C-alpha cells in the first residue's frame, strides 16, 4: 500500500494539497467556524486519507473551536492538564520566553495512557515564535506496513502496556517543572492500560503501529528490561524520516490529526520566545 490511501476520494468543496509523501495535507478555502455538512464530510475524508490536515488563517473563539471538535465526537477532558476557565475541554499549551521545557516535546500519541484511545486533536495557534516551534507528525500505518513480515508475525495479537507515569508521575519528566500550564502530578497509584501493538483503525480498518516512547512502558507478559530494546527499535522505526511531515505554524494555523494513525512531536527550538496554542481532543467514541 502506498503512503497515502490507495484510492483518492473525490473532493468537490475542498482541495487538499499534500505536504509530504508520507502524510499531511493543507486545505485552503475553509472557515472552520462555519463549516457546512457537505464540506465537513469532505474534511473528514481528507482527515482519514492524509491522517493530519492543516488550515491557515483561522479565527476561532474557544466556543467555535469546541463546536468544530464536537462535529467529530464528544470532547476529552485531560486528567492532569487543567483546561481553560469555563471551558475544561480546551487545553492551553503555552511556553513562555523564560521557560526551557515545552509540552509535547517528544514523540507521542495523545492520551494512549487511558483505556480508550482518543480519535484526534485539533490544535490552533494563537501566538508563535518568529522561528522554530514546528510540529512533526509520523504516519503509523506506513510504519506498520514497512515492518518485515517476521516482525508483523512476532507481534500480531500482542499487547503493550501504557501509563502516564513517565510524563506525569512523581519521578516523571519535565512536564511538571513548567509554570505556564497547570499540570497535576499523578498520585502514587498510576493506572496501566493495554493496547494492541498493532492497532486496527476503527474507520479505515488499516493497521497502525501503536507504541510510543512517552506512554508505553512495556510489552505485556515481558519485563521492562526485556521490552526496552524491542520498544526502542519500534520507536526508531515508527519515526523514520520517510514516514514524517513537518508543519510550520503561523498565527491562525490549525492542525487536526488522527491519533489512531500518527505520532507527533512539538519541537522545542525557540527559547526566549512565546508560543501559545489551544487544543481540543476528540474522544474515540464516535459511532461509525
Ligand atoms: C501536543 O502534543 O498536543 C502539542 C503539539 C504542539 O504544541 O505542537
């Protein structure tokens, strides 16, 4: 199978322009605060075809951002990151000029540490640095497709264990050392959830590699030590350059990615400048 879907759906109301051979398309001529049903259907098709879609020059109030997200499902409320006052489903992702650590600054799949993986995230840029702060995306269907048959056979039907401990736990990483976002620390008991290493996309039925270095802690029925080199190999494979695209933000840009199909990475190369984004995350409970 090619990087992008084999069949090219026909579009009448939008013109998606691919941004790389692996995934991603920019869509112009859409006002996300006012999307008609036919256009929404095509946006949904482009989302499934390209796995991450980009829009420019949008102006979204938190209410409009929520309303767009809700066209695809119910919205997720992050268990550790406090949302906007009055809008708990809107996460403000901010890095101040004085801060060194950013949010999402490593390859990850949003919310894989919970029982029900989320459908997607809609990220809207309000303020961006004059350089840097791009976001990278990696196509996990392509990562699955390009594994050898031996690797596919080895891990078919196997589960991996995911947890929030590394990012949000007491011994966890830097997320908590930030001042600009209210991020809670996980309690002593961190829940663990199992997901297939090769997860089937509920809409397209394509298989995707579904392990990530932020939240996957081991392979089920293996110790962490045993799992580590295998997972390390899979992480490196998952983010090979030819599976990726890179998005350069402007104020008003929006990225809408499919968490069932991609990993992403917020680059942290703009110290001394401010970056302010807002994200809503759509639950994976849409009835298809
Ligand atoms: C995230 O991981 O959702 C943040 C991505 C970004 O800020 O570019």
